[in-house]
């Protein structure tokens, strides 16, 4: 059980302000509070989680706003454990099997399963020779992940980090000049099978034909450590973190916008929020880097990321979203996660990367009610539909093309057996790139932050220690996007703050290689 820490917390005499109650901000708040810091989290929305939250729409339909599944829960479990709690006492995670259903428009399908023998059988149905190489792929990526974990755990705030023992040990396995798709040709000849192990680069908003080969570890993580559904939606993860943070004494101010970071000389000394000046020994910004940091931090206080550099930064793609409340149920063939992969996937991805709106897009559908009956009223269905599209730098007039694009997406859903959706829609919300920008404060609507190319990773990504008294956390910061990586980034940020504030932190917990713990029922 959680040990009382009120007395210990006041002993540090330190105050910190966290701007934004997204996953990274909440994780940093937990670890600072654990180490005796008085923490105030300021969030402009009326609920925690940022885009990792679950909303209830009219009619009782529930939708995740952004992330719809949970990978590698061991990192968050370690953070909870370091605070004296067990994650499974706060949250139920259902491990999915199959993890998702891949439907290739050109023919064939794979029900991706963590059971390796069954996975081999699935692949053998469309590419018998490739099935023989599944275990070699998993073994090689197990070694690659083990080599790269120490790199993910270091701050990378100095050019010398490229010569660190961790980096030098990892380099032989990283093949930095190869792409994900090219790397996969060493194992799989059928392009559909390569897609099954590479579409995960879209979690970073990148093309598998451009994304560095390091990120073959993404699909490995899914098969090795599982794809989970948090019961109640991914917002349940954020609520669990916020609940524990409050028990540790963290103050969370909702519905309050931060206007600017305050400085004395070069040092951040607090924030101004809602007309109030809040003093602090350290400030953490958890928000979309390219959008929020330029608004809150004067250009003179960010010499490595001046406005001109932010304007030229390479960005991820965006997404076109439909959140649909449907009268009635779905066909049995529609599982929890289903992905329709365009017949000409290479062209589809090239169009998105080059700023062309695809007319034959790939589509991801989440039917959370397949696993979690609480996501919609009885006899009803909540559907989350995501289409990768160009970010706003493409200059697409979404007000003009939006209605026709909605019709195109609904028509393509018929390929998944969803032939009568239009007449059954009882609730609908559309989010296009302009709304990601205007309603969710996402720079240029690039939903996956800065691109993860080699020139914007590690030392070249915004640093966790951004300046004296000023720190960053989130997908736009080292090590990058995705919930497990953001939590790892939060551990880096909290560790740097503990050093700078002369705290006595709990022993650092690195990303372990042991299997993820059992967290609730396995479906």
C-alpha cells in the first residue's frame, strides 16, 4: 500500500509546475511528488489526459480521443511501484488476441496474434516462405530492442551522447541508413507481410518507406509484450495516474490556461496562469512542442529552437477522424482493431507524405465494444475511424473537401462489411487537421508531433532539460512519441530534475526486459 509521504514531501522545500496533464506531465508529477516536491499541474481542459482521454458523447457513446490501445505497460507499472502502488489495483488491462485484423484490399488477410505458432500459420496462408522467417525476425528484434533500451534511457542532451557506451553498443544493430521496409526484406518477400510488420510506423506518423529501420522494434513490442485495451478506454489510464497523483499531494488545476513561463534572467521561475503568478523552482512543459513551446517561452530563451527552426521542422502526418455512435451491433467479423490497407499502399503512403489527399486511403477502425461492453449502451456501437492524411502544410481546404471525404471514407468502410452505417448513425463527430490545430493545440495538425527521422531524433530532438529551471516531456521531446516512450521520457525528465533540485529520488527504474506483468483478464 501507499506509504504516507506528506511529511517527506514538505522536507524537500521544492515547488514544481507542470504545464499540461497529458501522459508525460502526469508521469513527471507522480515521480516528483514521490520525491518530496510540491507539484502543481495546470491543464486548460476540464479533464486530465490531453489526447489520451475518453469522452462520453450524447447517447452514452464513449470514445478515446487519441490513443486506442496500450503497449508495454511494464514502464507505467514500474512508475506506480516506485510510488508504493500496484498498477493493477488502479486499472484493468485486457490483452487482445488477436491484436488486430489486417485486411489487404489487394487480397488476403492476417489476424495478428501474439501466439507465434498461430501467427506463422496466418502468414503461411498468404506467403508460406515468409512464415519460416517470423521467429528469426522476432529473435533479431529482441536483440535490437535490448541494445537500444539504454539509449532510450539516456538524456541525449550532449553531442557526446553519440559516443556513449550505450550508443556504441547499439550501432551495429541499428542499420541507420536503411528504412523499415528495406530492413524487412531480409525476412519477408511478400509486401503484404512486410506491411504487417511495418504499418506500426504510422504510430509515429511516418512512412515505412522513409522511417529509420530502428523502428522495426515497434511490431516486435506488440508481439512480444502484447497489445492491451484499458477497460473504460485509454482515458482510464490517465484517470488512474491523476488519482494517484492527488493522493501523493499533487494539485491539479483544470480549466486553466498558462499564458507564459516566467523568467528571472535565463532561469524559469514559474508561470502566469489565469491572471495568477505561480512561483516554482522548476517548470515542466507537457504539450505539443512546436505549438506550445513557442507560445510560452520567449525566443531568446530557446536558442537551439528559434522560430525559424520550428517553422522548418519536419512534421508527422495528420489524421481525419470519425467518431460514430451507431444504432445496433457490428458483424462478428469486425474485431476490436481492424485495418484496411490500401491496394496500392506505397502510393497511399507517398501521397500522405507528399501532401496529397489520398482518394484510396487506408483506414483504421476501433470497435472497442468487441472487448469492452461499457463503451456503448446495450444494443449500440461506438466506432472510432482514423484515416492518415497530410498535415496542414499541404494547404488542403478541409472546409471544401470535408463532406465529400466523409462520404468516401464511409464508402470504403463497406470493404470491411460495414454496408449500412449511414442510416444507423445516431451520433457523429468529425475531426480533421484544422480541428487538431484549433481545438487540440496541435501544430499544423501533425497529430504525431515532430517527424522521427534521423535528423530529429536523440540529440537532435528537443531536450528534456530545455534550459535552466525549464524541462520538457511529451511526444515532441526525446525519446519520442507513443505512450511507452513518453513514459520513458518522463523518467528521464524527472531524473534530470532530481539532479538539478538536489532531491533524494527513489532508485531509478530502467525499462526492463522481463515480460510485462499480468494486468487483469486476458481476452
